[in-house]
C-alpha cells in the first residue's frame, strides 16, 4: 500500500455524542428522591411534635392543678390556680386579642365564645369572674376541672397553630 492509499483510509476523529438532557443515572435519581422523602417526613414529624407541645404542656399543668386539689382539698386554691391557668393558656392561644385587660363578665364572655356555649357565664365557670376572691367556693371542683378540660379541647387548634409558628 502506498502512502496515498493509506491517507485515503484515514478517517476524521469522530466527535462524541451530545450529552443527554439528563445527566443523572436512574439510581442517583432514586436515591435523591428517597433522601428528599425522608427529609420531608422528618420535617413534618418534628413540626407536628412542636405543635402538640403546647397542648400537652397545658394538659399536664391542668392535671397537676387537679392533683394538687386532691392532695389538699382547698377549693379556693383550686379556683385561683385554674383561673391563672385559663389566663396563661388564653394568652398563648390568642396573642392577637388583648386579653390582659379584660376581667369579670367580659372575661367570661370571651371564654364562652371560645368554648362555644355559656358554661362560663351561666354555668360552673362563673366562679372565674369574681368568686375566686370570696372566702368559700360553692362550685364543684370536678365540674370546674372538666370544664377547663373541655375548654382546652375547644382551643386545641389555636394552640397547635401557635406551636408551629
């Protein structure tokens, strides 16, 4: 073969194929999706735990108040502690309302509004208006504790949204 023939057999360097529009392998995509799913689940789980934290703390405080009453039987102390608990939880659940200043019938009306009935103004919760300053409490302690538990259940969605923020 002559050099001319050899030159004719030479071929140009072939350019590589254009890369595909997706540079990741299917395995890498699967691993990426799995990691994203695990992170999302963890984020949702921690968000839910944080949201429930305020509700659980309020419930533990209410149980502690009830247990203290069972220990000493002081109805007036129970009413004062429940009144303080209602105020603290309401301030947490409703930061947009100016609850620090309302007392008496206005406070009971607010509590009635949040629970959805008149259990505070016309029921056993009336003790939280001004009867807590009396010498004796005429209300049943179990009714007051049950009413506070019902109120906490009613405002639970508000507390949950506060726990997320």
